[in-house]
C-alpha cells in the first residue's frame, strides 16, 4: 500500500513539473519573440513563415529607435511653477526610458511608504471613523479611473503639474489597493508585541519600524512589484497627462514614432524589449518578497 502511494506521489510530481514547465515556456515565449524579433530584418518579421531564430542578426531597429528624435537628458522642474532647467541633448528613447524608470520607482517608493503606514494604522489602531475610512477605501477600489479623470486633470493643471512626470506619479501614491493589502497583513501583527513595545518605552515610529514593518515586509515587497508594474503600464494616464516629447514615457514615445511613420514591427519590438528590462530587474529583486507575500496571503485567507 505504501509502495503504491509513493509511486502515485512520484507520478504526480513528474506531471506537475511537466505542466509547470509548459506554462513557463508559454508565458516566456512572448518575451523571447519580442527580443529575437527586435534583431530581425523587416523582411524576416513580415515573412509568411515565421523565423523562430533570426537567420541574420541586425541592430537596425535599435538604431532607428535611438536616432528618430532627440530630447534633453534631464530636466529639473520646479514644482508648482511650471519652470525647469534642461540638460544635454540625447536620443529621445533614452530620455523616455529614464522618465519611465523615474516615474515607476518614485511611485513604488511613495506608494509603499504611505500604504504601509495607512494599512498599519487601520489594522492596529482604534480611532473614531476607522470603519468608515476603510469602507471608503474599499469603495474607491471599485471606482473606475475614468470617473475622476476630469477633476484630476483640472487639479494637476491648477497645480502647474500638467505635462510633468509628477502628474502621473501623485495620483498613484494614494492607491487604495495598496492600503487594503497592507491592512490585511497588519491584522496578523500580535497585539501582545505592540503592548510590550509600549511598556519598553517605544514611541509610535519606533513601534512601526521595529515591530510592525518587519512583519508586513512581505506584503510591502508584493505591493512594490504591483505598484511598479501598474505605474509602468498605466498608458491611459500617461497619455492624458503627458504631451511634450521630452516628458513622454517609453510606451508613449514608441506610439508617437509609430504615428509619424508606417507600421514598423521591428521598431515596436525594439522599444518593447527595452521597456521590459527594468520590469524584469525589479521582479528579480523583489521576487522572494512577492512569493512570500502571496503565500502568506493565501494561507491567511
């Protein structure tokens, strides 16, 4: 009986590995196709019979990406004034990539910081209106972005932030999902540890950084990946808030190049491959926190 059980367990493990491998190949194939396609000629990309591996490796697509337009390498804007100071001129694709990285990284840091404190307060603090605030946050999660688009656009314009990266960053910072996620992790913090910290004389900030944050760290890591990807892929908000060439993101820049020229799939793949690199790097950095956060959430649920 035990031998049959071991045999069945081995068969299950082999079957699971095969299924997971096939799923991994399926998910990774689009990235593989984009990267290899960015080094193909236009004739190879548009050929009736697909080339699974480039017969001729060319860099023409990246040369076109970095030679079509130029923009300042950096541009320091003075908040709420509309004034800025520009740096040296470089290929616009480099500026677009830097804009996108800056937007996603700053959005990730500010969102994780505010969500961690707000989620902790909602989970472990008792104050008047706590349930009402949490209910409003949950309701805000179901509110489509298009509903608040016009008020948000007018607000950014009145603050002289329209057509700046901050017009895309600030609306993401108060992401209701982030507060909700960290609040669920904060519920697992033992109250006895909070009381022990108070007895030892720890203030609120010390209690948060020394007791609460280490316990919600997996949730913050998962939120970091969610926020980075959400900010990076928020094409709609970027399209509405950004207009000048120097302030575009990489996705908007590629779309603009496509609008000015005939459809060039090699150029699109080169831009997509360039844009995929930071996302992969961020995922690899926060992978263990992401996996641990999802696992803890699944066990808790």
